[in-house]
């Protein structure tokens, strides 16, 4: 069982985590019990990850840098978490009214960057009604005070606001927090005392918006925590609307309460029905072009789909990726939703055929890699393959049904049929019922048919829906030892150049690690094998360069953007590492390799510390963390091959980062005794590296922002001696 810190749940970066260890005394047991459950459910995909919320996060507040606080502040924090009255504390310390108010303004931080709240917000988060009421009646708090708080884990791209999966509420009020965590009694208390029911956070979400977004996860959390599943969430929403909340208010990313209610994926349509009855627009689209119907279909919520259509939602609307609600349901393998939509009188015969083909292809290419990624104890090496006969045969029957409908007079011929690909064993898409029936006993051929159909129906739309089956097939092939074919599936996924999708970034990360394994196991690679990855990286880095100039409305989001950009630039560095380890026997191949590196170098990208690629090739704090867990030798730094090719492509050997450090400054600080440095650096204490820099005109007298030269920061006697002698 892996115990992941919050920032690492989604991105699988738990090995990179720098969060401090939990040490919350008696409350740790409660936190760990819930964290274990949540981590298990997340890893087994049995629970929507939005379920993580401050219901258990508030326990961690007890290690809120206590050593830096006064005894009075520590005691106040403990009492608020426990829900105890603060007035005995005030009396014991003989606090004046103003001192009491000042204590209530005590700032609470948490290791998640940017989170800052007060004792009153903490009381609300913990759900302590009596405590909050006493503070309000004692006029010790501002009912409209604002803070920055951790809301919960949210992996839906349409609603999340930070790169690592947690949603952060900035400039939020106690009422906003109470609505987000379904603290109904607190909501009523705050509203009765005049709280602004339509207050918006910095990114535009109000209390109603949050209550609808977390409608499903709040109910599920009740069960997880061993509490009765009391459906008070709907009553809370009704209360907010009855007291002036606007059901049509547009919030973050253009979403409305209706769209996020549909996105929550709750099978019971009661919330959606209520919002529609209160006048919510069933066809409102968010900034991604997605409507509530798109989300309900994507989540497989048939009754919600029916209610939306009944209230006028359009079935033929397309989102920013060119997909209709029907296509979303097909990609999600939601048979009931698909069958209901294609049974509607407005659904044409062509749409019905395409839907059955896409649904069948999606089932046939549905590959579960959980047993490979998280093998069970005692699981044999042969387990965890992709031959799910039930899913494949079910997909085949749907494709067969579509083909029979296609050839029923009048015949509807397939459009945009693609030529056979080596990737799919040169298999051509079936053009007749007889050809498809010939595949009936060959599961692998049926699966390839599914991939071919998905390429035809989705390829022109350039939607990320294409990517996951290709990624999963690559993972399975690599697991079976077919590294070459796995690389082909990775390359095919990247060839679509879906540079804005998180799925593509994950595929690139996995592909680079896969290529490193191929090199280390002596599998022959050619420069041509890297062409699809290079074409993707070129387009992707160009987009990153533009995003680097982006100024976010949210300061927290801006910080997370910088953090993500640093790791993105690291992927570009890894690609250059791969290039440096691929043989180029011909002049043309050698020239192509240099052209690829130079194109990346010419973008002049720097991370948040001002480090360019040459700095990264020597050392970097981000790479240092990676090296401690990486098993791939070719990514380790200092990296002589990468340094040489970067200089060959015109990188400035005397470039300086934001602290004024040149690559030679950085090199001088690397200790050759560290276990994580490469073998060639260990052998002579880095002497050859220093000599190489000096031969290439690295400046010895270049000073950083605090006036230090490379010799001043040298950590090894060998390096210091070399630099002093010069």
C-alpha cells in the first residue's frame, strides 16, 4: 500500500515528494485511517478522487509549524480543532476584547503552497457549529473574512485550478467553505447572520457553485467516514437558491452550477432536475464548449441525460474537441446511455452506425493496466496482460451489429478509411460483414480492428479520447518485453500532436523512460524512431514558451504553473539525453540529431530559477530529486554527452541563472562522492569535467549575485585545487 502525500495523488510523483512527514500526535491515527482508505480506493479506481476533502485534511492542521507559535496560539489551534469553546482560554490568559479578536486572526498555513486561513475558517472547515456561533455572537470574527484554503482533490480538467490535482479556494469566505464541504447547519448559521450568499472566489466560484460541484463526493464521503448517508446536500442547494443564489451564475472556466452538478457524476438526477426547474439553462456551455449533457453522458448518468433532454438539452451540440454527448458516452463505454440516445427519433441511421462502431471499438480497446502498475502480492509475472476476452467479444458484437446495419439497404459506405499501418500488424479495416466475421475467434485481430475504427472516427477530431487505449497497449507490450512494438504505440499516440492535453504529457514522460530502458538493454534505435517524439516536443515546447508568459488570475495557480513548467523543461532535457545515446552511422542521421537539439536550444527556455539546458545538464535541484529515484543512468547529471552536444549547438557556456550562477558555478558545487552522480564523474572527482569547461572558455572570474566565483563555491578539494591553480 502506497501512502501518497496530497500533491502527488494524481500525477504519480510521490517519489518526488518533499512534503514534511505527518506528526500530528493523537490525531494522526484518524488521519492515517482515512488516508489509507482513500489511497486504496483511488489506486483501485473504486472511488472518485474528488472525495478527498478537508474532512480529514483538517487533522493535519495540528502540525501547522507549532514550534514557531506561541503557547497561546498552539492552545487555541488545538481547541478549535477539537470544537471546544475558546472563552475559558480567553479568561485564563486575561485577554482583552481586542486581544481576543487579534488571536482569532492567527494565520494558519499548511505545507501546500499558498494555503492560509484563520481560526474562524478552521472552525468552519471542521464543522463546529456551536463554536462558530459563539464567536459570531461574541463579535470576535468578521463573517466575511477571506482566506486561501485547500478544498479537495479534483482530477477533472474542466474544473480544477492547479496542476497537481487539488483545488485551492483563494479569497474564500466561511460561507463558501461551509457550502463546499456541505456543513448545512453552518451554512444556515452564516446566512442568518448576513453572510453574502453570492460571494465569489478569485477564480469566480460562489457557494452554490461549490455545493453543486462537490454534491456527489460530499455524499460519498459520509459513507467513507462511517456516517449515515443523509441526503442533506440537495436541501443545502435548495436553501442557497431560496436565499438568493443565482442558478445561472457563470463561475470558473465558464461552468454553471448545472454543468458542475452533471460533472459530479452522481447517478441520482435530483440535483440536476431541481436546477432545471429553477431556470438553469440546459444548453449552457463552459469555456471548453462542454454542456451539462456532455458531462452526464461522459459519466454514464442515464437518468440525468434523460432529464436534460426532456428539458431541452441539445443532443447534436459539439464541444471544443468536436465531440457530441453521444460520442462522449461511446468513448466512456456507457452502453445504456448510447442505446437510449440512438433510440431517439432525431438520431440518424449514420449516427447510429458510427455510435455502435465507436462503442464497440472502445470496448475492444479497453485495457486495464492496474495489475501491471500496482501488482498484488504474490501475483505471477504472466498476470496483468491485455487479453480481456469478455470486453473484446462484447465490443465485437457491437461492431458486428453496426456492420449489419451499415449493409442493410440502402448501404452506407465507410468514409475516410485509412491505409493499413505496421503498428496494427498491417491489418486493414473490415469492409464487409464477411471480413468482420472472419475475425470472430481472434481477439487480438478484433482489438486491432477497434484501434483502426477509433483512428478513423476520432483521428480527424484530434481529441485526447484517442490516447488512453494507445498508452495502455504500450504499457502492456512493454510489460511483455516487446519494447519495439511498445515504442511504436507511444509514437503513434504522440503523432497526433495533442500538445494541450495532460494525457500527451504523461505519454511523453513514459515514452522517454521507455526509450531509456531500450538503450540500456541494447535495443537498437535509429534517429528516425524518435521523429514522432521530436515533432510532438517541438510543438509542445513552442506552446510552453507562450504559456510561460501567461499571468494567472490566481497567485496559487501561477506558482503551480511555474512548478509544472520546471518539470516540463526537464522532459525536454531527457529527450536530449536520449538523442545523445542513439548511434548515427550516417552523415544524414548525425545532422538530423544536431538539428533536433539545436531547434530545442534555440527556444532559449529557462526554468523558474533561470536555469537553461546547460545548467540542467550539470546539476539542478529538480534533477537532484529525480536522480535519487531514477534507475536510468542516461538521465543522470552531470551529463558529459549532453553538455558536449549543447555547446556544439551554440549554448552559451557562461550563461547565468537568476542567482548569477554559471554552469561552472553549478559544476563546482557537485560532490563526486554522492551516490547519485554518474560513474564517469566519480572516477576522477569531476576533474575531466572541469578541464572540459576550461578548454571551452568557461570564465573563472565570473561572479554570481553574491559576488562568488566558481572557486569560492567549490565543494571538492580536486575542483578547488584546479580552479585555484588557474
